[in-house]
């Protein structure tokens, strides 16, 4: 089993969230997710300026096995998409926690619905 960084937050749908100093959230997919997907071949990331609701599908990750939606962990506005990761989607397989996908400015700083590392570990253990 891969290590789950304790400084990040997580969703049950396998996104990781890092709270940045300016209050924005950096979002990617977990190592568990990239491992389950296999070789990632394509990413469709959201446009900056797009408003999203919590739980809304806002990006797509495709592997040789399947395509999966990536969900906004909280409501807010997309402020950046990582074009470098989109251009080299296989980088998510190399280091899922370094290959962030998009940044979000949350409408409210309520992250109480997100999981900590131990909570996420129990989600994948019960899967």
C-alpha cells in the first residue's frame, strides 16, 4: 500500500486537497486512484474562471482501462489548471501527489467534510 501524506485532505472519490497559504486549494488524484486506473493517457482539466459546486464533476482522467470523473471537493471558482500535467498525463502515475490538476478558490473555508489521512486510509481499506 502506498503512503498517504498526512498534510493533505482527501475525498471518498480519491481526490487529494492541499490548502495553500493564500487560502486556495490545490487538487489532484491520490496514489491509490492512479494505481487503480493504470497508465494515465489523457486529462481534461477545468478552465480558470469556472464556478463549481461541491461534488460536481469538473475534470476527467483517462487511462488505458477507463475514464473517470474528478470532482470538486468544495464549491468555489477554478483559478488555475496545471497545463504541464495535462501535457504529460503519465506524470500522475510517476508521483500522484506532485502532479496537481487544478486550483480552486473556495466559496467558504469549510473543509469539515473532507477526510484526513487516517479517514482516507479507512475508505480504501474497506473498498
